[in-house]
């Protein structure tokens, strides 16, 4: 058991360090995943790991197979091959985590410390970048969006932040060593501030949903669900006030609502006669043209063929400036549909729903947040089209699928 125990600790450390380097130095994602694979292979050869089937991991691997089929009828084989390499995590990570520790004694506290350390380093780098931009005359805008998150897209960065925040909450609740409120509360407040600075309406909305859910859950658990429902009304009121009176949030919300109203009034004119300068305008136009493409080709156009299809459709509508940017649909469901069809969308949605349902059933809040965060943010970004998203979520979900959170608090490690 001593050898198994030693391997358990080293395995937990290896996974935690893999996560850290994938976030802090994204270019190292490939090499560190390879090192993790070597460590898993050694563990399997020495009998420390045991194969265990998991539906979530199988569906991720099946999704990769769908992309493989899509690459066969892609009009651009070289781009399809590039896409298959980019999405390799969908296959590699499920294989690695299909061989979990026999003891299931994974150190979640190490993983969360690694995630917390990574977002802190990324945040400090973002602040440094903001100060530099400020000194160059950018003003306070240097601390917003990509200014505060120069390494990762702000939406992806907020996904890292929200899981780190929930992770510290779980660690405090389960009394992991060193997880105390003296540093957790400031960390949560800083995380909320970064959500505002990111100017990601999706990130802010998701943060509000998570906070509301956890607060209502704890109140219902401690007192009664009637009290919890009573708290829900002022919680919704706070959300309403934030959306309507907090300047940064209000601007994002009102802008999005305005564009939706204009599109509903005159759909064709909105696309043809628009000169979009905001992210919300561009997203709406991209969603419209992507939906048209998917409707015309429900079987999909092939892996990585969305770029050409969207370019041609934007040119058709006279959106030359947007076409020149070669933008993706900014919605993972539409991106997946254009590539591998409606069947691919269904598989992807079922995969994410599996994680949400499993997280709720097991009260595995880390699994629930990782799955629901990916599901929610896929509405606004093509989350699987960047290494920042696909590697992070595959790693997190791989761990959370295979290792349950401990049921009773302990003072040391999980």
C-alpha cells in the first residue's frame, strides 16, 4: 500500500502541474500532456491504475470520431488535419483518465491550489499589462477585456476564475488543509472584480447564477427551502439592479438588447446595412449567417470548413470588413453543426448534459460547474476552437468524472 500511496500522491501532483502549465504557458500544453501520458503508462504497467468505463469520457472520444469522419469530406484536407490535431485532447484525455487510481484517492486540494495559483499568476500578468497600456495612453481601458487578459480570451479566463472560486468554496466546506476564509474571501472578491473588468456579459451572468445557486442551496440546507425561496426574490432584484444600474454591466446588456430589437424589426436590413463595431453586433450577425448555413447543410460541411462558408455568406451580405477577419461563429453549437452536422450538436449537448446531471446527482459541485460553465459559454464562444478551452475543460472533466469528492470533511487531504 505504501507504493500505491506514493504513486497516488505523485499522480495527483502530475495532474495538478499539467493543469498549471497548460494555463500559464499554453504552448507547453502538448509536452506536459505527453509527460502525463508517460506517467499514466508507468502507473498502469505497475498496477496502480485500473481501467474504468465512463460514459462522459466515451462521448468525448466519440465526438472526436465524428470530427474524424467530418475530415474525410472536408473541402480543405490540410485545414481538417490541423483541426484534428487541435482537438486531439478530446481523444487523449479520455484515454488517460479511463485508467484512474485504484484507490480513487485523488488530492483535489492540490488540483485547486494549482488552479488558484495559475489564475493568480495570469491575473498579475494582466494587471502588469494593464499598467503598461495605461502608461502608453490607453487610460482605464487598458485594464479591460484583453488588456486584463492578454494570454487567454477573457471569456476563457473567466471560466478558469469561476472554477477556481467554486473550488475554494468546496475546499473550505470540506475543511481541506489551508483552505481558510482569511485568504478565500479576498480571493473571491478579486475574482468578482476580474469578471467585471473582463467585460464578458456571459461571464458576469454565469457568476451571478453560480452565486445565487450556492447561496440558496446553503440557506435551504441550513434552515428550510421556504427561506431559500424567500431569499430568491431579493437575489433576483440585485441582479436586476446590476443589469440596469451598474454602468459596465448595463452597457453590455442594453447594447445586446438593442441589437436584438433591431434585428427582429428588420432581419435582412440588419445584416445588409449594418456596419458592426461592437462584439454584440458581430456575434448576432455571425449567429444569423451560421444558422442559415446549418439549415442549408444539416449534415455538416466537414471539419474546419466553417471559415470558408461564413466568409462567403458575409461577402454575400456585403459585410466585407467582417469577412476579412475570418471569424468563427462565436457559438460552439453552431460551429460543431456547420462542421459535423446536427448529429454532432446532439452528441455534444448530451455529453455536457451528462456532466450536469452527474454533478447534481453526486453533489459534485466541481463537476457541475465545469459542465454547466462549458455548456453556457458555448452559447457565446466557440469554446473548442482554442487550446485554452479544449485542454482546460477536457482535463477538468476527466478528473471530475472519475474521482468523487469525499463525503465527509477531513483536515488533511482528500
